[in-house]
C-alpha cells in the first residue's frame, strides 16, 4: 500500500524561515528553498510541498478572499527553480564543510606546532663576541662594520666579519618564508631588517609574533645581498632575541584597530596607534624640522634677527573678536585662552627689537572644515620701524628660507618627497594681488560668494572661493589691502585709500590661507577711535595703548599657522593630520566625547 507523503507548508506572506517554524499548517515556512533545506526532497517518499500567499495571493473568481487560504501543491516551475537553488545550497554547504574541516585540520596542526614550540629554548651563545647596543639609525662605519658576501649558516667572528650588536625596537612589519623570518624593526630613529633562521624561527614567540611587539635582537651586521632590498641596504643576522612586550593580535591587532581605510572618527579615536604608522610619524618629523627651521631663520637668515620670547596663554583681552574666545574662570575673574600673542609681542619691540614666538593659540570657532583647529601652533613675529613693503619682502624671505633649511636635511627632504612628490620651494617674488582685484577676478571667473551671488567689494571672501582661486592660479599669492570693515581693529589703514588696511594673507595652492599679517596702528588717537568703533573698552588694553604714548613707531607683524604650513608642504588633505592630537569641535581627547 502506498504511503501518504508528508505535507510541508509554505506561506510566502506570513511564514518564517527560522527555527520557530516547523512546516505545519499553523507554523509554515516562508520560502520553498528553506522548506527543501529543512525537509529535503526524496525520490521515494519525499514530502509534498504545499504553498499559498494568505495575504497577497489571488482571490476567487467571485472575489472571495478565502481562496488565498487554500493550500496548493507547488508548481513544477517553482519546484524546478527551487531544485536548482537547493543544489547550489548543497554545493556551498559541502564546500563550507570541506573548508571547516581543512581549517580545523590547520588549527590542530598549528596547535601541535605551538605545543612543540613551547619546548624550544634559545640561549645567547657565550662564545660569541660581546654585543654592543646601537640605535637603528647608527651607521658610523668606524663603529658598525658590515659583513658582505653570501650569508652562511654558521655565524663566525673571525677578522673581517660584521659587528655583533644588540638593538631594541618594535616590529614594524614581518614576513615568514619557509624557515626564515624577516622582521623590520623600528625605534623612532630608524628601521633595520633583522633575519631570523634556525631555532630562532621555531620558538613559541616566533610562531605567535605580532606587529608592534617590542624586542631586543642580537646578531651580526651584514650588507644586503645583491638584488635584494632593505632599509639602508643592511640587515642584522640574528643569533639571539628576547621579547620585551608582546603586542595584541587577532581582533585587537593594531592593523585592525587602526586600519588605513577606517573612517576618520575611528582613526582619531585611535590616534595614539595611528602615530606609529610611517605616514603620521613622517609628518611629525617634518613638523619638528620646520620648527627648527623657523628658529634658525629668525636667528640667522633675517636682518635684523628676531629674538624668541614666550608670551602668556591666559589673557583678559581679545585680538580677533569675542565670538571665538574660550572663556574660563581665573580666580574669580573672567579670562580667556589667547587667540594670538600679537599684542604682547608688540610690547617687546622697544627693548628687545624684532621678536617672534612659537606658542599655542585657541579659537572657539565651531567650524569643521579641513583647515580649522580649536588649538593650533602659532608662529608669530613683530617687526619694528618697517613699511608694508618691508613686511611683504620679509615674509617671502622667511617662508623660502624655512623651506630651504628644512629640506637641506637629506632625511627630511626624503620624507617630504615621499609625502608630497610634487612639492617645490616657492619662487620669489610671490604674486601680489589686492583684495579689490581679487573681487574682480572672482566675478570674471563666475565664482560666487556663500549666498550664491557675485562677489562685491566688502565681502569676506569665503574659504571655498579663496581656495578655488588659488588652485586655478596655482602659485603663492599675497592677497593684500583688505577692507577695514572686515579686519581686526588694530590694523593700519592704507594712507592712499582709507577704505582698506595695509594687511596681507598668504594663500597657497591646495591649502588656502597659511598666514595673516598687517601693519599695526601706531597713532594713539587712531587706536582710541578704533576701540570706540568696535565697542571695545580700552581700559583692559592700557598696556597695549601705552606703546603709542611712549615713543611710537611704524611696525607690523604676522602669524603663521604651523599646521597649515605643514599641510601645504607635506600635501596633507587636512590640518588634523598635522598635529599630534587634533582639537576641534566635538573632540578634546582621542575619544569622541559624544560616544562616551
């Protein structure tokens, strides 16, 4: 007697393809494929698949919706299509099972290897010459001798062999080839390739080596064999090593937490790890070189020289406008983080001559553009007894000499070349363009203001328009003579046109403004009138105003944003890449406050 085939129910509207369904009328599956997977078809007593669409299926000819609840055998076409999908599923499942078996086998093999590796012990050979410690960038041939020729497996130290040294650092990268492990070590001073062979590759530490693990490695210094490459064309052939600090691996590996393609917020959260990368550390090294170059230029390249001073960061006056001040309680009094050290620098001129400072400045500006920071390094200078043209010539000289001096160091030149291959020292004289001419240029090139209207005299040219103009012209620009109405109260007006000031912004392709400067008001009455026009109480500024009462002089100054200068030189997209830990709207630590 023939047996009745099991009936498996599929309701494409209300069914479920999960463990809560069993294929019964009251608990149907949602798809025919899932029904096949749970109850495979059979040539003999395979199940009968019944389907329906209880909510969206066709109604009867007389419009009765109850027809939707009728279970009907799956159509041949539906079964054929499902059969193909089911076969694909089985092949995929079989492949997955095969892969799982292979992975399990590899895991078991690795576990056996790790168990065996735990038994491997390495010791420093006391018969070898005593190793002396070097930094990874030590290349003095009188100290470090390199063995050349073809490496042999026996390490001997007869006359003519390489120096035996010990080095410490972190694993920057590594690769394994058969019975050899190549490790590139870094210590912040340089890189060194270390070659591990023999039992050194069979220890538990070697088999579980992770990037950023700190190590001390002993061995002989060799020249790199012909046709091969390594940092500085040399390598250390290891005979012993010790693990100092093992770095996390797998899901916590640095390559996972600080992956180059991670979103910007993740990279900022892990800035402390990102800084270990070659790009970020290279930018920081160029930054340090620029600071050295600025100080060298101010002392030796400009005439007269500029003396470095250190103004305060806690102030009770404004320089660039009250809207961007960080206010805090200073022993019961209102105080601010400085926007600029300019006012203090001006007070130094009578007794110290031309002066400069390298100090942080702070702007409470809720801007998220790629060239704004809430805290940045400000390189400012004030020059006494000068004209506006003197100021522009001085600026050209400083910028050119700073770049030239930084690039005079072959290491820094190589870093800049790697970061920004197309960078060149700007030619003097820089292009000079008055603000009024810039407005005309923008109108002629149909570059609109932020309201989508043609630029008019008096507009504060927006960053996007300014940068677009600079990129099209594609050379450094001194943009001068801005309207007094859009500039700071202390800027001196042009004697030939009282509408504008003797002011300058330097614009660089790819970045935009990297410095701002001006001649300063040197007339007492003019400065007092400026206070009144801006609604500023002159009393807190008495010490600044006194400079006009006790032997005034024509003077001017400027401020560089170091991060913008660095972004221009190193070809960085944003100034956030150009400081150790960027501070901007919503971020004051490596962890985003909104996520804490």
